[in-house]
């Protein structure tokens, strides 16, 4: 036509094939005209609606890997848009063999980056210290000791390594992290060394006999 299609008008198909781009099969029509054309061809049961089409909702954020979307932050972090738990981690539910299984998005992203599964007993660690981040460049594979050492160097754990305090009061975020480690199958002895507390305290926490008020 040598011009833009008029506002509120459609690019209609005389052939009724939506992917067709043959210029001779295309014509400009209003919503009503398009509906009347479809009615004549038996493609709809009624006509007359002149309401504007609903705008298509665009997907939020960018896709890091299939099924994991995130929003880019000014500091370079890519924050997963999935709902977060109280401990700051998101969870991705995937159906495998007919059963729903939960995975941490940042672990899935790191495994995609590595091209293999994370080694047993290892973590998907954040160099940025933001648990919601799924930027592949901010994720690295490390042991619980590596992760703890990194946390200590960044002053994220308020204790002195090597001095065991059996009855030390844990902070809520530490309780949540211990539960996470237990869920990952890390040994109670390793967790006790990481947080510089007694193994018995880890056992009580695992049984739900202490810190029940912390979700």
C-alpha cells in the first residue's frame, strides 16, 4: 500500500493462513470487516464486536535458561522472578516421570554453565552474595568449606573460626542456611564445623526440637 496500516485496522488474510505473506492475499480491514469475512467463511458463529483487541502480555524479564527468567539489576545481578522463600532462595518445580520435583534455579543455571551436574556435596555459590541472583557469571561451584571461607572473608559470619561454642545462639538466617545444607545432604559434622557449633545442636535443629519459631 506504500503506507502504514491505519490505526485500529487489521492486516487480514483472504486465504485464512495466518503465516502467509503473499501480498495478493492480504487486505486492510476493520475489526468488524475482519469478523464479517470470517463469519461468511464459517470460521465464527457471530459478528458485531468492535472492541479493540486485548494487548498481548509480554513475558517478564529475560530467559537465562529454559524456564528460568530474571530481571537485570544495575549491579549486574540477574534476579530470578520466581517467588522467593523466607530464606531468600527461589524454587523451580519440574515434573519428572509424572512427579513434581523442586530445584534451586541458581543450581540449574550453574549446571547449564558447567555443562554437567554439580558434584555431590558441592554448592552453587554466589560471588555477589545475592541468593536470588542467577547470573551465570556470579555463580561458582564450591564445597561447604569454600562457601564458608568466602562468607568469613566477606564478614558475613560473626564468629571466629576454630573456637567452638556448643550453645551459641544462631541468627535466623543461619538457621535457614543450616536447614538448606541438611536438605542438600551435607553431613551434620561438616555443618557443625562450618557454623562453629556442636554437632548435637545440629541434630536438635534437624529434629525440630530447637528454633521451631524460625521458618
